[in-house]
C-alpha cells in the first residue's frame, strides 16, 4: 500500500485546510517543488497535488507551482492532480506537462458526461475523487452535500473506465481524527478498481489499520496534515506499510 503525500496548493504555497475551509489554511511551505523533492527523498512513490484555488474557482489557478513540481520530479514518480479541472483541454494540457493522473471530482458528479468523455479521450489517466459526509457525496469544495450515495456513484463511474477512486471522508480531513476504515472498506469491496483512502490519517495506527484491509482493494492512502505537523513520520509509515504488505501476501 502506498502512503501518498499531499501537496495542497493555495496562492502558490503548500498548505493544509481543516475540513476544506479556505479560511482555515496553514501554510507549510512557500516552495512546493522543494516540498515535493523532500517527500521523494523520504521514499514517496506517488504524489497527490490539489489546486485548492482552482477547486473553488472552477478553473486552474496554481499552474505555475504545478509545473514547477512536475519539472522537479521529471519521470521519477507519478504525480496525480485535482482541483478546477472542468474540460478536456485542461486535462490534455496537464498530461502534456507531465501529470500522470488527473482527478475529476465535482465536475464528475455535476456532469457525468464530461467524466465519460475524459475516460474515452485519455484512457488510463483519469481518477475520480469522491468526497462524502455520512455516505453522501459532497461537491463545490465540500460546500454542498448531494443526495448521491457514494457507493452507487462510484460503481457508475467505474463502468466509465476510471483508473481508481479517491475516497475522502470530509468530516475527518485535516482533523487528525483517524481514518474511516469501515466506510473505506465498504466502498472498496463494492468495486473492482482500486480505492485510495484520504482524510483523517493521524499516526502509525492508521497505517496499520489500513494495511490490514488493503487486500480488499485499497491501494494507497493520502496523508497531509499528519506528515506536516509530525504526528506521522512519512518514511516510517511507508516502510511499515511495505512490511505489513509483505506479511499479508507472504513475501
């Protein structure tokens, strides 16, 4: 199971939000590319970028910082990106820049046809991000909770050809309150594509708990505030996840 560092971009800086609220942002670095290099040196095998301004604006905002990160990474590890991606031209531009996976969230829920077109146009490069509170999908930077059941919607998008689903429990994101294991496993069991967990990872116990159920279809876990504030040591977490995977699969 991959432990995936999050680099959330706001006004060109690396920040973390509490429960998705832009006015509750903590700046962790003014040089996101240097932060990306730091996590790779610590053993990261994938990076998760979010254009927070873009998510709220509905269009890319932090492209300069994103390009700087991709240039810093080269072809070393895959980079996945979400936030403000609403059209095929934007996807094509990001993929041309070197982004490996584009994450479609709000646009997928509001305009499923767009997600379907994206999967057809860029097979192997589209991930859907589903953010939920109490099992219901939220959109528009988590400001609106819909009536869509997260499992039902994920199954529908799976049929479109998405590569994976990033599942965020927005009641826990940025709050260091632990992962919603039960909800994550329920979603993973309902799908045949991988699920990436997000929201609430606090310490090594969360890594152990997720690793124990990784065989259900959980390929990774995104972590942000915990590795920036020091409640989780990234290198130790990835090493532990690898060791536990070896035991589970008899390696």
